[in-house]
C-alpha cells in the first residue's frame, strides 16, 4: 500500500495548536477526533479498573468462605464491577470512541453537527464517571447495578449518589445520540446516499435512535428513585402503596435496549472489517443495514424477559418470550451475512480479522445461550444462576468487547498514525480467547448445576469448575494487559503507519494517517459504494 | 452574582446527595429490616399443627429456614410455600435430619387446623419423604408473633383484604441467631444449602439484595395518576423524537454542496 502518502506522524489532528497550551488544546477542543481520543483514554482507564474488580472477585472464590474479602465487600465489588463495565465502558465505548472519531470522516464531513455539544457530552461522561467512583470512597452501594426498588429506597449506603451518577451518564449518552443522528442526516458528502453509507454508520445511526428514545425512561426512573428517597413520595415503595414491579419495568425498558446499544456498534465495526479482509463486497448490505434497525425495534419490546420470576402475568411472559426469540432473527441475519461474505472471498489473514473471527464465535455462543434463557420454562430454573452470568459475558464481552477490540486494532493505525506489533497482538488475542473461554464456559456448567450468582462463597461440589474459571481469569487478565501495553507502546514508539494499511475502500482510509484537521481539504464527491473492491473502482 | 456563588451552590447540591438518607425507615412498614447476627426470642410460645404448645428454643437445635405466611393468603404466600417445597425436594441435605423448616403465621387468627391442612399439602408438594417434624407450621398469639417478626425485622400490615407483606426467608443457626436472609419467592436449592452451611458454621454473612417481592392484598386505585404521568412523558418523548425525524428528513435541508 501507498507508504509514500505517510505524513509526519505528529502532524494531522495531533499537531499542537499554535497559541494554545497542550492541556487546553485537548480539554477545550471541539475537534471530533480529539474528543474521540479523550473518550479513548478515559473509557479504557475505567475498563481496566473494572477488570481489576472482576479479577479480585474471581480471586475471592479461590477458596470457600471469606478469602480476601467479606461478603459485604463482595456485594459492593459486583455492584461497582457492573456499574463500571456497563455504564462507563461497554455502553459508550464504540459510539463514543470510534463513532466520534470516524463517523464524520466516513460520511465525508468536517466534524459532527454540534461540536460543542460533543465536548459537553464528554464532560457529562466524566462527571458521571467520577461521581460513580466517589461512591467507592464514601461507602459503595450494595444493590447490584440494577438498583432494584424497594431495597434501593431503604438502604443507607450511597445509592443516591450512584443513581445520580448513572443519570448524568444518561444525559451524556442522549447528547451523543442526538449529535450522531443530526450529523448523519445533515452532513453527508455529495453522492453519499443512504445506501452508500458504510455499515458502521448505519449501526451508529440505529444505536443513536435507541439512545435518544430509551435513555430518558431510565432518567425518569432514576429521578423517581431519588424523589422517593428524599421526599418519600411512594411510587415504588409498597409500604406507601407504590409498586416495586413498576421500577423493574421502567428499568428494563431502558436497560434491555441498552444491550443493543452495546452490541450494535460492535456489529457495525465487524461489518466494516469483514469485507475489507475478504476483499469483496459485503453480502447483503441492505439486509445488514435493516437488521440493525430491526434489532433496535424488536429489542425495545423484550424487556419483560428479565422479569419472568417477578410475578407478572403469564400471558405477558409468553409474549415477551416470543419477542425474545424474534430478536434472534436479525442477529442471525448479520452472522449469516458475514459468513456469506467470507465465502469465495480472497481472504487476507491479518490481526483485525482474527479478532472478528473470535467475535463471531463467541457472539454465536452468547446468542444461542440467550435462546435457552429466553425459553420461559428453562428460565425459571436458570434464573439468577451462573448460567445467566456466563450468557451475558459472552454477549457483552465476547460480543461487544471483542468487537471493540477488533475495531481498536483495525482503526488504530488511522487514529494514531502508527502501527502496533502484530505478532504481540496476535499472541495476546490467542491467549485472550483461551482465557475467556476458560473463565466463562465453566460458568454455564456451574449455572446448570444450580450455582447462584452474586455470591462470595459456594458449595463443595462446585470447587472444580470454580477453580478452572479462576485460572481462566488470570490468563484473560494477563492477555488484556499485554494487548493494551502493546498498543500503548505502539502509540508512542510504533513505526509510521501508511494511509491505508488494510486496503479498505471507505473514506477514512482515503485521508492521511492520522487524519488532518477538518479531515478533508475538499469535501469528496462519492461515486461508489463503501465495499467496492473492483480494480480501478 | 450567581457566578460568584456557583461553586458553593454546586457543592451544596452534591452534598445533599451525599448526606441524604432514606426517609422511609418505618418499623411497621411492610418490608424487611435486616437484623443479621441478632437472636430470635427463644422463649416465644407457638402452637404447632398438632395443637402442642412449644417454645421456639425447644424447636430449634438444628439450623432452620424460617418463613412467614398467613394461611388465608390467596397470593404470594402460596407461591413462596410451593417454591420452598419444590426447592426442599431438590436439595441434597435432608430436611429434618440436617435442618428444620419453620413456617410461622403472622395472622393471630389462624388456627392449628389450617396449619395442619397447609402442612399436609406442602409436605406432599416437596416430592421427597420427610419426617413429620422436618417442616413445622406454627400459629401463635399476637405477643409471640410480634416478638418474632420484630426480631427478624419482618414488617407487615393488616389491610381490608388481608395483609401487605414482603416475601423473604430468614436462615437461623441452631442457637437462634439470624445468619442471613434469602429474598424473593423462588429459591435456588444451592442458595439455601449455602445459607444452611453458614448456619452450621455459625458464620454471619451479608444477604444478596436482589428484588424483594411483596404481597399486595389490593390494587390501589389511587396510583392511576402515576401511570398517566408516565403515559404523558412517554408519549411526549415519542412525539418529540418523531418530530425530530420528520424535521431532519423533510425540512430545512441544506444544499448538498454547502459544506463550509
């Protein structure tokens, strides 16, 4: 590929701005790329904190009874692990980092529609994140990340602050979503029709709508929890004639679509990577684009499957179960189309592609185990066991997390202008994959055997699989730190990356690495689809 | 003016969140106030299903799972008891030999006849042979009931149609200390086994605060205002969102060449 196009590495958007200090040039920037980098560092830092909590929780289970922490501490740890991993990491990670950095370039725009609002949403994110971590110092909440009423109404621990922090994070999420929707509608380059949009943009667009529509419900719900705690208005507290089930409805109306906020952008990234390394047009472009919208729509109607045992009507449960099965259809459409793209492609094996293969494998296991849980009859037995824990880690980490890592390794040369050590990255991936399965697969077995989740202790019959799982957590932890270390070294000392190291056709690869300020000297005229690999196209 | 006081106002705002404690810690409210580690009144007298009067202390001697119900309950109590029975049937330790199950009625008008009827039903629902003494169904007078529910922190309230009360089990050690609570109305056998193991070892632990369930004897009509508030909020969100979409699609679309 054209190495002659490589500019000096600290040029582009990374070049220092005259008249502005280093710190101001970052903290007051309205450049979507710099904001993406702000998100990258903050989100990955919180991710590592969440990983450490997870590793410590696993370590606690190395022997029965209290080992390194008491039951109360363990409760606080899993609450924080959940809040950090969900609200600070997996929900914002792909839209906020890669969406911010790439969406305007991919559609041929100079920035997002509202650059200042974009910076503001980063500040909201940081404020919410710091508030959440403050609860660590003043006494962590012990309700789990769901803050179920009425327990969350009565416990003395710092639930108010934790709830408020999630509320602030929600504002950040809404603003980002709004920004993306307007950007996609208004700032597409000439000739960039809806069906010439890269699929990553489609998935960000679908996600942005969920963010706008669903997040306010969480906000209203959390405001009601706060109102109830401070003024005792009695919406959720049965002691005052309130209804705790209402809380669960409102919570899951947001939080289940949030699962798709997590996984859709990751799927979008995968849809970018697959055709590039298969060197052919993606199979079923429209099917993939519409299935994103389909997942967003049907995913909004399945929240009740979190509540099968909460005692609501069986008729409702049957419908929620049915809709849950329906979500599998658009998800499967995507998987089949990816695999269909590989068929008869001229496959180039390279690091991002290995990540995508791991993603497809793990996401399929996660999705299939989701069908098992979606079945009403089985759910009643597996509810609140390790099976559920295994399922959502396969979806969220194996799916969204691996998709994010694939995106990170795919776009890293573009973002930083440098190339990482591919051998180290491949090596770390192999161990991450092994560690992941060693850590989470035994949880399916433990859950099937009835091991309850969220508990710091276990019965003697679970010792073997618990220990296998703990060893897995060490392999996983070591490979994550190796992977991130590899990227950090590359960001400062890596060799200069060419403009288009993977031979991709989308617009972001047609500008220098790293991209210049304002992205394009002249706004490009788009004349072909994003995955057109024909010679001379 | 506002600018000068802004930092102070912000600090004040956040300190409200830091300091605020829930207002609803009423003792008599339906709900569970945890009293882990404390002892139940061993001298409280109850009548078992055969009509014999027994002190709680005389019944214990093994770790015990304690559940509350009232026998005319048409809703949650039955779910709790049948789920408990099914879990007992699937546990590897044996009720009666390794531990006891106590179901205490908190309605002082319940009789031993009703207790015996419930016992017959749920013992057979467990689907495993159990000793007669393995699962006791107890009734008592107001004083004993209040002494026990107060010690456990089990809050209930009489209503027109019955009682409002939470669904939760307490696990007791052989000497009557509260080891922990198991919330909800369905119980994983392994969860109960673990609580009992802790009870045998006398280890007090923290309960898992998942969704507590409640039994309502009535559907309060006065809550309609809330539902309509939610309806209005939801509808207006959708209208705004649809409006945004239509605006973006249809109006004020800048010329395609006009990109700064």
